[in-house]
């Protein structure tokens, strides 16, 4: 097997160029400002103090977190009953339903968002409502599929045993099905919250430029303004928030497993 170990080298080089190197560049830009003719870069934390000293930027960050939070809650509220209904179908019907859920995902997310832009443009709804619709529509399949997989892995014998012990359908769901499916809910939260909090083209297209999230700020400072230093600082702040969110979701995912052990 050692002769195949060298095959991993191209992937390591690719990962370094495409993942590690850009992250190093973002950190470098975040802690520097443009210098003079003698010193090209000057190290500083002014990019971070600028972000927190101006009330506009934290308010945009809070708006992004609130948008991602409520998007996740809506996806859970819609996704769990849908996944539960799918898991109770016959195997052939389950396959067809999974196909219907994943079918829109075969189309590029940008194209689907453009389609919703044309649909919602005639409604006259507020920009926030249109952005919520676009967020839920694009990320709901991830929540449904994760919960469906968790429900589908539950041993039917456990449900039968609960019924034999006198539990009604509500008690069986609350004490057996729901705890065993929480891992799917946590995975769905990860796949919905993290991309939703950093999304930029959904609010840009459906919000008409009037509903700015943190992803739009990063895009503007990298592309429009050309201030890569401040844009990198915002990106690092978002990266820290995403890492904290991932840590929390991993802790939540481990707790049900420890309780079941």
C-alpha cells in the first residue's frame, strides 16, 4: 500500500494552493495596511477597530445572523414534517420524493435565484420578505435530506417496542423518534445556517440592493471598493463566527450520542 501513498501528493498540493494559501493571504491582508515606497505593508489592527467602531458594520453583522437564524428555524419547521412524512412512505415512494426534493438542486443556485427574482418582482413585497423566500427555497432541501436520512436510519424495532410497552404515537415520537433524529437536525442546521449567514448573491438579487448582509459588504470591499485589507478583516470576523457555530453544533451533535450511550 505504501506505493500508493505518493498519489496523495497532487491533492495535498492542490489543497495548499486552493485552501491554505488564500487563507494565509486573507490573514495577511487583514492585519496590514498599505505602506509607503520603503515599506510595502504595515501591520496593524485598525481594520478590526474600524469594523467595531462604526455602528453600521455591527448592525449589518447582526442582521446577517438574524437572517440566518430565522432561515434555519423556518427550514426546520418545514423540513422536519416533510422529512417525517417521507420516511413513513413506501420505499418506492420515498425514492420518488427524494428525487423531487433534489431535482431543483440540479440547476445552478444562481439561476434559480434569478427565476425567483422575476417571480417576486411583481408581488411588491418588502425586500426582507423576498430575501427570506430565496434563502428558505435554496437551503430547505439540505435540511429535509439530513433529517430524512436520520429518520430513515431509525430501527423500526424500536418503534414497535415502544408501542408494545404502551406508548401512544405522541409518546413514541417524543421519546424515541425525536431524540434519534436530532443528529439530522443538527447536521441540517450546519448546512443551512453557515451558508445563509455568508450569502451575498441572494440578498443582492432579491433584495434589490436595499437589504445588505455581511456577505455583500465583503463582496463590495473586494470588488467595488478595492479595499482588500478591510474586506479581509470582515472575512476573518465571519470565519471566527462560523468556527464558533461549527463548534456549538458539534457539541450539540455529541450530546444526544452521549445520552444514548
